[in-house]
C-alpha cells in the first residue's frame, strides 16, 4: 500500500490564507467598534444637541468592514486558487478603505465635538 503524497503548496497560497485568516476576525471586531462608536456618538449628540456626519460615516464604515469580513471568510472556504486571490484582494482593499474611513470619522468626531 502506498501513501498518497500531496504536492507541496505554493508559499504564496499560504500567505493569502494567512492574510484572510487575519482580516476575518479583525474586520468583524471592527464592525462592533463602529456600532459602539455610533451609539456613543448618539448619546453625546443628545446631551450637546450638536449634529455631525460622523455617525453616517461609521455606518458606512461598518458595512465596508462587513464586506471585508465576508470576502475573507469566503476566501478561506473556496477551493480554487484564482478565486482565493480574487477574494483576498477584495478583503484587503475593503479592509484598508474601512480603516481609512474609520480614522477620518475619528478626526471628525474629535474636532466637531470639541468646538
């Protein structure tokens, strides 16, 4: 009886899987951060009676983080390398975009509520 030996995997495939394994839980947690920020912002707005666009930005940001989470999750579930790379690129791009938007929302919150 001979044992079947799997061919060695391409190191780039392992790198893509590790990236998706990192993005998935981090992006999911960031959705919660955005929702918490929206809640705290609404409490602050209620007491100060000052409107800001930051809660809208955080809502959009939560959706972008959700897209990053789902694309990285599905990248871990697919079998094809081509589809893995495609979903991994989507996860990367949406995660970076959402982090930039979160940073912009933080600046907006900080400077609009401190006036």
